[in-house]
C-alpha cells in the first residue's frame, strides 16, 4: 500500500505547481515550503527549497523508512539519494502562472472561483488528468503560482495535498542543487 501511495503521489504532484521544466513557476526568486499529502490514511511530507523562480528545486521526503532527495535543474529531475539517477518525466507540469490554451484543453482546466485558503486569496481551478490509464479529477486552490491545497480523486480514492510553512525570498544554499559526480 505504501508503494502504491508513493507512486500515486509522484504521479499527481506535477499537476499542482511544481516545476519539471526550466521556466518560471513562481513569482518569487527563492523560497521553501512543506507539501503534506494525505491518501488512504497515509501521510507523506515533502520539504522543498527553490531558487531562480523554480528553475532549481531541492526536495526531501521520507518514504518507507528511507529519505529520498531529489533535485530539479536544467529541466530534468534527479533522485540524489538513496541512489543517484535521472527520473524520467512522468507528465507535463501545469504552470498556473502561464496557462496556455493547449494545457487548458489537455487538462480541461476551468477557473471556478476565488476563495480564501490558509489566509491566501486563491484562484480555484478544476482539472482532469490521466496517468498510466488512471483518470484523476482535481480541484486546486492556487495563489501566485503555488497550489495551496489540492483535492484529487483517483481510482475512488481522495488525495489531499496541502502547502505549509511557505517562506519566500529567503537565502538559499546553492550547494543543494549540485549533482553528485
């Protein structure tokens, strides 16, 4: 079950405003945040740090007793530990700061309102995606490119992602984004 949860989380996270390509995903140069994902009674927390408006990202999460560290740079995602390897892109990233008509059509994105979430005035979107034959329907509360909260239903299971501890325009150690030899 934990393995399924991890694969599900990795499959749907690109829908929620985190970079998989070298472009601007945030209106802030640097920052950090925690993303808490709850599904099927399991909770996973990922701590992320970004620089260069999201072109550089570092993330740590604990999965099945191991700490998994990833780095996004040069438009690619790398697992740094427990072993170093490039992770193939799973699906296109939704960039809420630059929604193209192609992406809107592909994911059937609709802006359905404006609501306050965790003290942020968020644009509320609905969208649909398919990953490895599974269809997912989502609702996302987005502030300044950040998905503050998402609710996704996939295979009858509800997955809730919540952004916490958001800190913006902070000093970031460039060593976090250096890949091993």
